[in-house]
């Protein structure tokens, strides 16, 4: 079954509008789907946009520590969930809201990669649920994942945000504004509490290059197309529905680069482009269909690698390069670029990666 062009156009137009309106606040889209009356169902925390028959895209705009977006595949008798959120609480909220769409049981969860915002709901599932990930994901989660990036800094940031909110509340004279800040603080503290509840739980089913799930009429391909965003990224591909779920290997915006394998990321994206699809459902951002956006991201990555290597040759440290690197020429494709500079964790990883390459890894 194909997605009708107009359906995708509606989803894209509305979601891109939502993206621009929410991106400035550093959030993913969500509310835009329902505000505009598109085929979406709104739960307490998650909204579900219909992409194809039985294929949904769940997004959240809070109040929980919302992580990535979730493609959800509802089959004749069961459900496959792509990624399961930042915390056990977020995953429970997702399952609760999912009842608005289906009462069929979740039988599979695919972890697209090891990052906490895609896997830390894993602990709520019993042994009857198969949590599938690339074999690297299991290894990474078992390797003291909470003391490594990106969890380490992200959780630190959340604690700092809560402290900053407390200060703002103390200084705020306007009662209505103070109430709004207090609500934000309550939500932030609840998020922090949830983060403390995390029990790193690795996939209980791993694979190395490809596995296929057949459920009723549905064929779901679980593909490792190469390293990129991390060393074990999974792409979930529905050949009949022509939908590809890319995790953070390809977002509609710039991805976190702190675990990147940069040169292979570019070639893995070539492999993604070779799939036959009408819609890309990314781990963050909005659905899209243009292969040109993938090419644009590849060009961003190449530029990042080239400039990083040049600046390092000039003797700049990773921290200095993070200030100096200038990727503003990619702003038209990635409007989140506001000026020169790049995420420090991405640049530190770039330096580490250059060392690995020099060492022949
Ligand atoms: Zn990620």
C-alpha cells in the first residue's frame, strides 16, 4: 500500500509548520498535527499521526522528559514499537496513550541505537517482549552507559535547568509568570526523578546485519546499513508501505554527533538513499520524503570533517574548533544553525575519530 502524495503533503506541510514554531523552543513537533486537524490522535503525553495503514508516528511535546519520536507499526495481532523513550515513565505514558490507537500488545521494541532517549524505556517490558537492537547496542548499554555521553551531560544539563528555574522563580514578581515557571519546575523535577529511575536494560535479541519480521501481511526489515550516528544504528524498513524509520542516523534536523563515525556515516546514508521509500520517519524532527535532505546532511558532515581537520592542523583544540567551525552555509537546509560554531561534544568526538583513523581503527 502506498501513501497517497496528498496525505504526505498534508503531514509534511503541517509538521514542518509545527517544527518551525517549536524548534525555536528546542522541542520536537507535536501539537501542530492536531491543531490543524490532520489525522492525528492526541493522548495525555503523545500525539499519533497516521502515516500509512497501521503505521503511526508518535511525538510528544512534554510534559515528560520526551525523547525521540516513535514510529509505531500496528499489525494484525501485535505491535512493533521503534524506540521507547527517555525514561521508564515516558515509556509507560507512551503505552497508556497507545491504547487510543490499538489494544493489541507490543510484541517487539526496536532500539535504533544505544542513546538513552531511545532505550531507557526498555526496563518496563517483560520477557514476553523482544527488544531488538544491533549487537553493538547491547554492548554499549552494558558498558556503564550512564557514565558516558550523551547521558552524562544531558542529565547534568537537566539538573542545571532546574536550578536556573528556581532562581527565576525567586526573582519573578508577576504572579501568573511565577505560576508558569513553578509548573515548569515541577515538570523538570519530575523528569529528573524519572531519570533517576532508569535501569539500563540492553536488547534481549541482537542481530548483526539484517533480520526480518513477518506478522500477518506485514513485512518489517531490521537493517544495519553501516556505522554512522553510532557504531550500531538500525534502520527499520517497510518495503510494501515504502516507509523507512532512520532513528538518528538521519533526522530532519542536525543530529547529535558525539558518538559519530563520520566518514562511514556519509556512506551509510548512501545506502539509506538506495532504499525505495516515500516517507522517512526520523528519530527526531518531522517526517519527510526528500532524498535531497539526506544529501544535504551528507554535505554538512563532509564540511564538518573537512573544516575540523583543517582547524586541527592549524593547532586549534577541540574546544576552539567548536567555536570557530563555520557551517552557516548549510543554514537553508538546517535552520537550527544560527551562526558559526558547533556542538562541543560533536567536535570532541571528531577529534577522537581523527585519532582513531590515524591509529588505523
Ligand atoms: Zn541519538
